[in-house]
C-alpha cells in the first residue's frame, strides 16, 4: 500500500524537472526571438527583413498562445481543486499577462526611446500609416506579362 504514494512522489519529482526543463527552453527560445526581432527593427527594412520580422512575430505569438492555453489549463485544474476561493488566482494570471504584453518603450524615428503613452500612440500610428500607404506606384505591366488573358 505504501508503494503508490512513493511512486506518485517520484512521478511528481520527475514531472517537476521535465516541466522546468521545458520552461527553460521556452524562455531561451523566446529571448532569442525577441533579440532577433530587436535586431531586425534596428536595421533599415527591406522585403526579406520584413518577411523575417513577420516570421519571428508569428513564432512569438504562437508561443504566447501556447503559454496562454497552458495557463488556462492549469487555472482550470486549480479551480477544480480549490473551487471559488481561486478568484485572486485568476486575477493575478490576467494581470501578469497584461503586464507582459505591454509595450514599455518604442524607438522613435530619430532613434530615441519613447516611454510616454501619448507619444507611443503617435509614433505607432504614424509608423503604420507610413507602412500601409503607397508612396510610389508600381509598373504592373511587368508583373502581368506572365499572365495570359
């Protein structure tokens, strides 16, 4: 009869180590992706660089979604275990997520760091307006030469 608690204890220890290893690998990958994204943002963009930036952002978002799913599952397990006493627990998870997803500073057009919320909003809006506004028209004839109509 004493075997089951002993085996469960060993299993718990093994799982803790494995989860710790997985978490460390995820943090390392996230740090590398964030570093690469910062490098790409500091260089003048071209088409290849923009594509790589999108890939890195997509990978970061995918990892973020996986983390969120894991936290939801863990929160659900804790809710089942502890019941409604867990409201504080859910609140803390939501707060941590919000703090982690906050843009703390932006690099402005003159390479200066911007930290005030109003200025960050202006710089972000201006950046995306410039990004999605056509500045020069393309000669579409070259593109359409390979298409038979």
